């Protein structure tokens, strides 16, 4: 059974940093792209970042470039999203995904507020 479990969300002040984690199980993790998406209040789901199975290539949304870093540890079956210089508009539920099979985690809430 495939599981994607996000953690690390919470309340952070503007300009602060936060690292999200997504622990995967039930598939051969290192063989697949992994992605992060988010859904802000009242908005649709938005792509944040993606990383190849090897971790050698990454892709970011324009809103994430320069502030967010996606990485993975295939020995731990975990993908990370380091988020720096947080802005209030980054407030959202963040989801990790294995897009090729349309697997999704339950999401973790991130709130940026002073």
C-alpha cells in the first residue's frame, strides 16, 4: 500500500524558514519523480517544485525559485522542501505527490503570519 506522509508544517513568521518532509512507502522511491504542490485558502492546487528520482534535476514554480529548495534522500525514502524567506502568500496546505501514479499525501498546513 502506497503512503505519502507529510510533516513539518506549522506557523512561521514572514521571512522565516521551514522544512517540510514527506516519507514515502509502498513503491520503489528512487525510481520516481516526486513533487510538492500547495493549495492556498480559496484557490486551486498550485505546483511548487519537482525532483527527479536520482535527485540530480529539479524544477520550480516561478513563485518558488530562489526561496524554496527541493531535495530527497533515497536511503530514507523521503523528499524535503526547504522554504526560506516565507511570505504571507505562502500560507497553504502543502502536499507531496508521486505524480506518475497520482499518489498524494494528506497535506501539512503552513501558515505565514506575524
